[in-house]
């Protein structure tokens, strides 16, 4: 059960998240715009697709984090695996896997704290699943 103090702070957590996301959104727009306007030889793009362990649980949380990632310039949610708790994200400027994972997980943590009246457990899987191409999928045949 949620404490009265955490329920009272819930609207402020939501406002705080919206302000944080607005700032992150504007900074991402500026960063992408500057890189696009830069001469090709000086562009800083280093695209990659990264598997990001996620803490989302409900359909609403999965949908919202996927939309927030996609709306942020320079990132795109390609797919989600609720079974393995993984988001597959394309990043336009990936310095390292850990850096992009950290940014996405920070966004998700902030979103979950704002969305949930009582944030609860935000643990993620510690090991990514081994996926083999052509592996049979539940309820269907492998490709």
C-alpha cells in the first residue's frame, strides 16, 4: 500500500518528469540538427542497434517508453520483447553500448516514477537472452 506522502508527491513527480523530458527533447533536437547541418566529413553519427533491459511491466508502460524513445530525435524503438524484458533501440549517436543503455534506462526510470503512484521495484534482467536466428517462436514456426 502506498503511503500518503508518496501519493501526495505523485503529481509533482509527473510534472518533474515532463519538464525533464522537455529539456531532453529540446537538447536532442539541437544535437541532431547541428550534426545534420555539419559538413559530411565532420559528422559525428555512429549508429547502432542496442538491446536495452527494461523495467516496464504493463502495456501502458511499454507503449509509453517506446513512444518517448521514438519521439526523441536520434533514437528509435525497433521492437520490444516483453517476455525477455528487452527494448531494441536504434541510436544515431552511440559512443558506447553502456552510454545508450544508461540514457534509455534513466528515461524509463524517470517515466516509471512519474507514472506509478508507488514506483515499487525497477529491477531489470541482468543477462540478455541468447536468440538464435530461425529459432522457433511460441505459437508459430521458425523462419
